[in-house]
C-alpha cells in the first residue's frame, strides 16, 4: 500500500513538471513518513505529521525539516485530499555562502591541469551557471558573435540567457573547432555528470592551495558577489542567476566583504 501511494506521488510530480531532484526528495520523505507511522493512509491526520517532524528535530537541520514538511504538505493535499492544517515550523537557517576573492578565482583558474578543466571553471565563474546547467549545455546553445548563451529548462523548467566573457568566448570557440563531434559543450553524446565537475573543482582547489571549501556553487556565489561589488544592479544579477524571487538574490548584499572592508572603523578615529 505504501509503494502504491508513493507511486501516485511520483506520477503527480512528473505530470506537474517538478524537477527530478524534487521528485527524489519528496518521495524519500513521504516514504520515510509512511514507514514510521505504519497507519493506513485513510487514518492519517495532522498529529501524525507533527510527530514525524518532531522526530526529525532530534537529528536533522531546520532546512531538512522544511523540505520534509513541504513534501508531506503536497502529499496530504494533492494525493490524499486531506487537510494539512497550519503546522508551524522554524524559519530556514540563513547561512552565508562561501565566496572567493577575485585573486583566489584567478589562482583557481590558473591551477587547472587541463585546458578543458580551465574552461569549465572559467565558465562556471563568468556565467554564474549552476553545475547542472553547465553539464547540459550544448554547442548550439552558445552564440559567440553576441557573446551569450541559453540555459534550456533550468531550475523551475525555465529558459534564460547568460553572458559569456569576451576572452572566454574566443577560447571556447577555438576549443570547439577541435571538438567537432561534440553535441554538448564539454562532451560528445551524453552530458558529463555533475559529480565529475565537482571532482575537477575540488582537485583544482587543492592544487591551488585554497583553504576555503570550494564547489561549483561557490563559483556561482563569487560571480554574484563580485558583480554586486562592481556596482551591478541587484535586479540584473537576479536575472543572470535565474532567481524567481529577488529575496534569494539579496543574500549577496550580506556577503560583500570587500565593501565591508572599506568602512572606516570608529575606533581608528579616536
């Protein structure tokens, strides 16, 4: 019976166009919830959800609990046709993202062992692309004359335009002239895995001797922060990053350490 309900959930999520990641996460939490309650779905109520979320509080972060609550809310309302009630949970933790300095970005790019690795790292930083978007880029998605690229069905199944550095555009164009059989920007018939890109960034970071935690997403954060420091309007940054809500982009107003460093400390004026 549990498997049948989870199957219904997955079908509904697919029909509505939710991402594979959402499908996987929602299915995981609903499966765990049903396994723990052991009650027939017709007997489930609001208290069962509260007990499960309270159990998660013993070992999980607030962000994980928020995701579990969202999964159960969708399951109750859309699959079971039950009231979910007004279950109050803590707000999401605000964790400032790790950001590289411009010098560290240059050091990372210069430390790449192969031309392909250098191009991948350079594109991640200069475009603000998510790693999942980068691996799915095809040659035809790039317009070197206009120095723009197109993300097709990014997060939320939305298309968007991104800019390509003038210097990088020349390098990518030259690279692709030698890779005429490539369908994708950095691979032939199938996309590279995101794990593959993560390994490249991690290895290059170690080689560069950077002590910060560096992932492909760190380069996206650094791109946004450096744009902000250069005076780019935050709404333009929102569009470039593909954020649906400006509040998501506004986290970078809290990250701009270079701007904070310029502030004259009042103690120094005494």
